[in-house]
C-alpha cells in the first residue's frame, strides 16, 4: 500500500464524517479527506486522533494559531456579557474596536462587516458612492480597474470581474463597470483609467493566483497614478494583511498607503467572521443611515475579538515572527528547487511553490503531504500554498519542509518507475 492509499482509504470515523458531509453539505468544495476534531496553535487533530501541522491556517484566517489563548479569553468574557444587538442600538464594544483598528491602519474610521467578500462589496459600494457624491461621476457610470488573476470573493459582483472561468460560468448576468489589466503592469493600469474611474482595486500580493509578488515599483506607481487621477486606491489585504507577510499590511513593504483597506479573515481571530473597510472620513463619510448595513456587522462578540486581535498586532510580535520564520521557510523551500520544485515566491510566512507538473497535480501533492502529517492546499495546477499559523516554530517549519522533500522524493521515484515501465512495454 502506498502513502496515498492511506489517505484515500481513511479510517471509519473519517469515512463516516465525510459521507455525512457529502450527503448533506453542498458540493462547492473538494476538501482533503481529513476531518478535524480539535485544534491548538499550529496543530489540528482529526477524528482518528492523528495530528497534522496546519500549513494553510484557513487561508490566513488563523494567523494567530488555532484558539489563541488571548482571543479565546476575550470571546468567553464577551459570551457572558452581550453578543448581538444589531446596529439598531449601540454596544460598548463597537466604538473601541473601530478606534483601535482605525489607529492601526492610520485612518479615520471603520465600516465593520462579516465575511471578506462583504468587505469587498462594501468597499466597491463606497467607491461608487464616492464617485458620484465627491468626484462628480454621473450616477451609474463609475468604473473600477482591477487586475487579471484577482481573487476577491464569491458574490455575483465580485465574480463579474474574476477571470477564473470555474468561479464565473453559469452565474451571469454579471455586474458591469470593471476593467481588468495585467497584475504588475502600472502602464496598463494608467491607460485603463478614464474620467469615470472611481477606484483601483488590487490585492497587493495576489494570494489565490499563487502568491504573486508584483515588481517593486508597481504599488508605489499605482499610488501615484491614483493620486494624480483622483481615483481611490483600494487594497484588498484580506489574505495578505494582519502580519502574514511580516508587516501589518503587505502594502507596508513598499511604504504605500492605500485610500481604503479591506480587511477580513485573521481580524476575526480564527473564531468568527469579521471584516472591515477602513478609510478616512472624506471617503467613508459618503455613507448615511439606511444606505448600507449588516445585521451582524460589528456585533459585540466580533468587536471584542477584533479589539484583542488589533492589540496583538500592535505589539509587532506576529509581524516579527512572520519575517524571521518566513525567511527560514523560504530558504528551506528554495533548497528544493531542482528537486521537484520549479519556483518559490512570496513574503513572510506565505509561500507559493510551483511543483514540477510531471510529478503530479497540486491536489496529489497535498494528499501525500497530508499522509505525512502536513496540511497544505493547492491553488492552481501544481502550485501549493504554504501559509502556516504565525505561531509555528522553526523546528516545525523544518519538519514540514522535510515532509515535503520526502513527498517530492516519492513522486520522483514513482515518475521514474512509470517512465521505465512505459519504455519496457
Ligand atoms: C484577497 C481576498 N479577498 C477576499 C476574499 C473573500 O473572503 P471570504 O471568503 O471571507 O468572503 C478572499 C478569500 O480568500 C481573499 O483571499
């Protein structure tokens, strides 16, 4: 039996849980056959009692590790006080959270929402309203420039400007008003802007596309172009932000300050969905009562957790860990180039790894890695993403990369054997 057979033929508890999922949960994902029962720090334990090193961190939503003690203490305390009043009333948690987050971002104010996609939708609505109310673009005429290869979420409007056919096909009609340019091409971006452009929306480092870092002059040029042309620069830092890349925001690597930050994922401390649009009053001030909202947005439980997350980020500890340990992760992964790995990209504890497609698909490599006790996720084709919780240790990084090297060795061996047998036959 091969390692892959171990994963493909899971234990009884795993099989039963997956069967129930398959029967009752919509099939909009194709998860690895690992059924989590508990998790702590960088580790997940499955229903069979097997432990896995989590090198995905829920797509960066678990930046601070599973059940970080400070987050859990804050959540428990708030559960015993008040959890939800809607925005029909005030709560004593919302203001302090918004103040702390605005200060972290160096902005005036916060629009709290829940999922990342909601933050993106809200940012786009704010930009369109800013376009009509402040810039003077005729109502319904504003356009937004985005990048090819983007990933900003799954709502109808957001998929309207995605170029991922799987994400789009069958979901039309699509929302108009978007123009896509190659990511990293500031000249194309400048050329796409006209007098009706209200915003440029970018991930500073593209996550789902495979951790694509733009050329060094790109974001500073985008900043200048947006200022010169009176266009809002919206940075989607939902996956790249909150310490993942070694800085509070990925934009910080280039000393760039966008007009609008979109935040999510790790803002909820790995406990609940909490997202935000963060900007100055000259932008967020375009919203008036009744024009936008969310029943759960900014609820006291989320705000208490969000305040704790912001306080953790304010210490700089997690940014330092991501920088230090990220250098180790990248250095170790780079030693595998030429041994089954074609390229390694990224910043901080965020690495996109292109595996030689002759060795197998990203999914196959992920399956084998799971059998070795390491959880990662493929993005496209044979590209894997390593994004462990920032509480991972140096030894754990070494161990994860050792397991990856072992998997590449197995696949290389299998590939050589397959070629030999095809030559023989
Ligand atoms: C850059 C970016 N924006 C937005 C989203 C959407 O976030 P959510 O899945 O919470 O809606 C994601 C999710 O992966 C993302 O990576």
